[in-house]
C-alpha cells in the first residue's frame, strides 16, 4: 500500500527501519526470482573463487521488489564493504569524486535510481566503471588540466525502475543486467509468514494467503499490509491474524481482493465510465484523477497490465473485457473496429 501526500521524516525513517529489519541477509533466504538468484549465485561464487571484484550489476523492475535488498545481499555474500547512494543525491561531479576516491578493493557501490544521474556525473562514472579511474580537473581557465586517479577494482550495482531512461553507454558498462518480476501469491505468502515470524505475530496460513493475495505482487506492500493487519488484530482480535481478521482489516483499509486501492480504481473507472473504455491518453487520465502521469505509468499501470485489466496501444490506454467484468460495467458499443471486435 502506498501512502499519499506528505510523509514526515520521522515516519519515513520508521518505515525504513521496519523494512530493513525484515530484509533477508543471504541469497538462500531471498524468496522468489529463481532465475535471477541462480545467475547471481554463479557470478558471486566465480568472483569469490578468483578473489576478484564481481562484474557490475544493473537491477531493474517495478518498485518494492527487492533491488536494494539484493544489493546488500551481494555485498554480504562477497564479504566486502557496502556503500549506498542514489542518483538524485549526486548533484555534481565532486559528490561522486568524494565517494570513488575512498573506494576499497572489491567493494560494492550501490546507486539507487541510477536513471536520475545528471549527464556530467554520468560521464564521470563511465571511466570509473570501465577503466577504474577518476578524472579530476585541477585548476581553472586556460591552465586547467585533468589528473587521472586510479581506483581499486570494485563492483557497482545500479537500480532503476525505468531502464529505458538509462543511456546506452551507461547500460553497456554493466556486465549483468537483471530484471525483477512481480511475485506470485505463493511466494508472497512465504514472505508474509517469514516476516510475521520475525515480528512474533501469530498468523495462520489462510491469513497470510489473504494478505499475499492483496499485495499487488510486491513484497514491500505485503510487509506494510502485514503491519496494518497486525495493528488491527492487536486492537480488535486478540492479536492473532486469521483469514477473517485479515479480510476485515484489509477491507477497512479499502484494499480489494486483487490489491487495487483507491487510485487504481479511479484509473480504471475513469477509463471505463468517463471515456467508454478508451482509447484515452495518459495525460488525460492523469488530469481526470489529479495524479502525475509519471506516477500512473511507473507505479499503477504495471500491476493493472499484469492483471490484464489494461492495454497500452498506439492510440492510448484501453480497458479489457476482464476489467469490464471485474468492475461490473456493461461495455458500450463504441466506434471503431477494435472495440467491437472485443465485445461482439
């Protein structure tokens, strides 16, 4: 579940510490992403056997699937130091220079939201990733000169929700490019049971399955829903999470049986009712529900596409027959062969 509006720094820190406490520490503890884990396990073991830095890794996929967790696991498995930053923080070359000049041999350097690096910072990163050097400008004006400072071989891990925004030169410098996919309900149930155990929350399999089913295929959301259901169970159900307790708590949170929240429903109902099922443009949808187009495209649409409720076409977004059935809306007879072919 996603919070809307302004979140206080104290609440952000509380959520961060909560999520960090539930993160697995080893690759074998990480649930799901089987093929990705196998590729990582081979690369990690090969690097350990050779005593070298592992290849640079680019992790991409929707938010909340475990990119940061995997980066910390890689450092743990390699038994090397871990340094973390993010694209928006590196505002000038000097910020990156300060970090790279203190890099230790084989260290893992994690850059979250790497697609948001500024162009001049990204150019400096090229030399560090490929040639393991930092180019420092000494002096200014006509007498300025560039000094190359060698740095130890290290492992850079980039994480992004929008791989398409990375430049080809930057993407090409990563030896491993791995995609994280949404989790199945069974995998999320395992994650909920594990997190409940760490939190010492009594829960049965049916209650865990209900939380998992409404978690949008995302572990971060599953853990947040577990936290909210735990509070409900503590206040109104004697502290134990059962199927009935989980269902009542999630209904109270207005998270439906597919995990659709208020914004998801607004998006779909806008397309279905206001625009007759589409096609309708992203900016039009955003203006209709008072939401940012980027937020809709990056946060909400991937799950609606996965459910089969939405199609992206060259003309715009189109609701599917499954969406009409789920929301109980009778499709209109619209102009255009595409819509007639769907429902006739």
